[in-house]
C-alpha cells in the first residue's frame, strides 16, 4: 500500500470514529429518538454493513465471533448511547478514549508488564487528567453520563483485548455485531416505556452503524497492516480532538479551559505510556541479541 493511500485511509477512519460521537450526540440532542433504540439500530446497521463487506471480500457470511466479545461490544454501544444523552461530544470522546486506553494499559500491568519511569509518569498524568475532568464544578460533565461513558470505554477496552488475536478483525467484528443485536433487543424491551422513534433519529443511527462504525472499522483494518504499532496507537489520540472540533462546529458546544487541560493531561499521558512502551520493546530484542552474541 502506498504512503499516500495509507494516510488517506487512516485519516478517514479517525474521522469516522469521531463521527460516531457526533452522530450519537446530534441524534439524542436534536431528535426524539431514545438511546436504547439508537443502540439497537446502530448495531443492526453495523452488522448488515460489515456482513456486506465480508461477502464482498471473501464470499462468505462471516459468521465468526463469540458471545462474550459480543456482550462487551453491546455494553460499549449501550453505555455510549446512554451517556451521550447529557454529555458533550468532546467530553464523551475524551472519557471514552481515556477509559479504553487505561483499561488496556492496566491489563498489561496485570499481565506482568513493567512500566518504565516515563511510562509511570504518563499513566499518573492521564489518570490525574481524568480525575480533574470529573471534579465537581460548573464545567464538569454530568457524573451519571461520565460513569456510563467510562464503563463503555472499559467494555471497549475488554473487547479490543479479546479480539487482539482472534483472526481476521473485519470478519470477527461482523460476527460480534450480529451477536450483539439480541442484547440490544432485550435492552429496548426493558426500556420500552421510554421508546421514541422519528425519521431523523433513525437515519442518524443508521449512519452511525453502517458508515462510521461498519465502514469505519473496515477502512481502519485495511490501513492497519501498513502502520507501525507506535503510529497505530498514537494516531488514535486524534479522535477526541476531531470530536471536540466537530462538536464546536456542528453542535455549538463550548470548549472549556477544564476540557483543554484535561485533554492535554489525558492524551499526553497516554502518549508517553505508548511511545515509551514501544521504545522499550525495540531495545529489549537488541539487548537480548547482545547478550547472546
């Protein structure tokens, strides 16, 4: 794959991921659709689009996946939608991204990874940024929505960890989206008393599922093999920034000093952890070779 094509596909996928936050926030703020219905339509649309992508690529139904991963995917999608009832696009994306990366880094530590001093400083900085964002105050995001979004981030982190070695990611994701649909149907039944649908809200949910989720993931998985691990990890730091800019432009959301400082702390801290981790992984093989030389 050429460098130009890799950059183009990567940029499109980051815009798609940020677009999920914007479409969900627009739907829940400017239409009458409820969060449970949005979740169900998003998952159904995503499953249909990914099924088509898999059929076009391989000529199969892409029925792979598993129920535990599908449940984690559902928890992410449901928490994501419910949280955006009262979170801004920027704060929601920042909380989600911070929780995803913290979950994955935390699992690495649990599994025996040792943090270097710079990594530890970065982790402390990121956690401090999350804490600072959630401290009570006029510009703090609502606690209920924040907890839901953090939970969604943890679920997505678990989903990512489970899928890191599960085979073709597009095929696996298609299967998991399909398996997540029954869970979303149960949620819709449980929240039937608050169900509300309208044409605009349905279209936003379809776009979120088919375009920014289904096509977005397919594009990302196409570009991913051409990216170095460091680049693939750090480029995702752009998602909350793109979501924040989109929220300002399309939703007239304010950009507060608290959000700016928290973003710098969270994204900067995670970048330190990821970049230093990659440096350590490059140095380790060299040290091993020198010891055996």
